[in-house]
C-alpha cells in the first residue's frame, strides 16, 4: 500500500471522519428544523367534558358524541423582528462550519497518517539493518571460531565480542520489530481497520514532488478565498452576527395571525370561522435585552479580531511552509546522496569484515553511520511530505 492509498482509505473508514460526517448530518437536520419554524403551524384541538355538571343533570356521563377533534387552527408568523430568520441563518451557518470542520479533521488525520507511514518505513529499515548485521556477525563468528579451534593466533576476546554483538543486535532487531508493529496498529486504527490486520507499505519516492508548481504569493490569495480554514473563520464571524440579530429582535414586537375553524356544527350565533391577529411586545425587562445585545456585540468584535489574526497567520503559514518545502527538498536530496555513499561503504565493509580485514569496532561504526543516515533520510522525507501536505491543505 502506497501513501496515496493510505490517505484515500482515511476518507472511507476513519472513525473520527465518520463521527464528523454524522455531526454534519445533525447540523443539516437542525437547519431544516429552523426553516420549518418559518412556515405556518397547523393544530387540531379536542375539548370534551366527560362529566356534565348543570342544574338539570348532576355529574352525568356523556360519551355518546365521541372524542373527535372539534377545531383546526393555523398559526402564521407575520413578523418576529427577524428572530426566526436569524435562527435559520445561524443554523445554516453552523451547517457550513461543520462541513469545513470535516475537511479540517480530515487534513489533521492525514498528517497523523503520514507521520506513522514514515515511522513504519524507518523502523522496518532499522530492523533490516539489524538483521544484516546479525548475519555478518554470525559469518565472522564462525570464521573466528574455526581459526581459534585450529590454533591460529585469534584472541578469545574477539570471539566473545562477536557473540556479545550478536546478542545486542538480536535485542535491537526485536525492539524495532515490536515498535514497527505498534506503529502499524496505530496506523490501522487511523484507517478504521482492526488492529489484528496486516499492512505492508511501499517505499516513498520523494522526487515525485514538484516544488515548481507552488507560488506563495498567488497561493496565499487562494487560501484566503477558498481554503477551509479561512472560510471557517469568516463563518464564525457570520454566526456571531446572527446571534446579535437574534438578540436585537427582542426589542421588536412579535405578530402572528391565528385562524380557527370549528369542525363541530352547532346552532349558536357564533361563526365557525375565527381569524385573529396576535401581537406581543415586551417593553420593559430591567435592561436585560440591552445587556444581551452588548454581550453579543462584544462577542462579535472578538470573533472579528480572531478572524483577522488567523487569516494573517494563514498567509504567514503559506510563506513559511513554502520555505520549508524548498529547504527540505534540498536536504532530502543531499541526504539521499549521503545515504547512497553509506550503503556503498557498508557493502564494502561487509566484505572486508567477513574476510577479517576490518575490526568489529570499525565495522559496527559503519553500521551505526548507515543506521543514522537511514533514520535521517526517513525523517527528512516525512518532514517534506508533511510540509507539502500542510501547504496544500491550506488551499483546500
């Protein structure tokens, strides 16, 4: 499985992504609820006396007429000071925020997966190096044992050193194998798979990255206009504006049109139709509404300050990530050359060591240099891929 396949798998099965998808559905349903508050409400009413208490009939039960609805009514909001509309707009904005948050959660999980991907590659390589060292130490140990047993001038201490180094590298190999499996299980968890599953990762080729396609000046504008992080900041301000409108609507009257039709026919002089206009206006509440408006205005001001600061940070991040990408690409390229040289040196020292042309100390020094070069190579690749991913995510 290559890195692209890993990142695609996150979209399908990651638990956090699935939870955030459900959160988006929740906010969509909330939006629909507030939209329906703008529409007329229809209700049926039942008003039935089971026991009639009159001068003629005391506590007499009357069930023969049944329990059907007696009237149907419709309530239509005529004017609410913009409150219902503001609640709907707020719910709509919250839904848009949840969609942008879904993108941001996805990007965060992708970055975690990239870290685990290169951690696994590095640990796998370290394990392979440990196995290579063990194989060569075994060959050297066998050669020294033969020489020692045949009475050649081979110090017993050299034989013991080789055995000691074999034991040490067996432990190193075991540790790297366990660390690799732990990292694989953590990656499987990110992919929404069972930790009992197996996963095999492909090596990554950094030269697939083309840094010439990035333009920080142009991309900064794209990030501000269409990036999820930037749009979310604007939406947070819009939601605060909706809260302020809701608060200000308390200053204004609420007017509803009520109409009723009596389903039960009778012979009284009243019409079966009734239409009424209901108005409600709170004119005094000890300044509570004014305090609430002031509070919401302050929250809006805070949101605008945070938005402006965070948008500037996005521009700064674009520039910084671009510098990181250029620097890391050069460092990875340089480290690749260094690693190739260390591999060639290791190949030569392997031959020299099994033929007794280099000491165990010098051989292990070459091994350590190779391990360090491999580890640094994977570390730089990880940082490069992360920088590219973070840069591109700011644009989406």
